[in-house]
C-alpha cells in the first residue's frame, strides 16, 4: 500500500511540476500561422507567416515574424493580385489566464517593414488600362490579440485576430485579419 501511495504522489507531483514549467523566461518557440484577410470580401485573400517567440517574465514574450499575404482586386473579369512581404517585431503582453498558463489571452504591439507588389509589377492590363498604384516599400504598426492554449507541454494552439496600419501603400492602409497557428516551444 505504501508503494501505491508513493507512486501516486510521485505522479501527481511530476504532473504539477511539468505544468509549472510553461512560459519559462528565455524559452524560445517557433510558430506557424495561416489565416484570412478580413475586409469587405472574404474568399481567396490569405496570409501565412512564421514567427519566433522568446518568453519574458509573467507570460509576456517577444515576437519576431516573417509574413506573406496575398489579396485579389476585381477589375472586370480579371483578378489583379497584390502580394505583401513583411518582417514584423514586437512584444506580447499577458492579459488573462489560469495559474499554470494552460490557457492565456495576450495582446501584442508590433512594428513592421516590407514590400508590396501589385499585379507582379505589370502596369498594363489586357485591355490597355493602366494600374496607377505602384509597387512600394511599406512600413507601419500592428496589433494582435491571441487566445493560446497548450495542447501538450511543447505544442500551443494559437487563435488570433490581428490588424495592421500601413504607410507607403497606394492601396488599403488598414488591414484586419484572423487566423490560427501552432507554436512549438523548445
């Protein structure tokens, strides 16, 4: 009986210790996200990105991200593509969560730089119309709200709503989006 009680106590203690080891300061994670760009038309507009996180104290973390976004604009029967490549860096703040950080709600503020390409640099369309918007280097700021839950000690499911405010663009300056991701903590 003593062996059984000792074994159960050891298992319970190890589970408690394993859960307490989440969000350690200095711990790094690799995150992959995909989602839709939320504007007046939802369909073929999407983004994919990869991010690196570095945990700080109290559930906060640094966020470094590379992203590719693809949108279409309609002109007659033609869909004109817009592609955006950005690098983003910022900080995510812990807002709410349980004591073991199994479920957290975070808010992030980021700065970004990048490049946008409209119709892959082609200014003339098939009917002779000219696109007046040009390819540009862009910069701006972003915000992100995330709901994060641990699937295991290493894998985190990330549900996110984001927005970007861009300068240097000839097109949409305000870009909201929503997506889902998976983070692996090293």
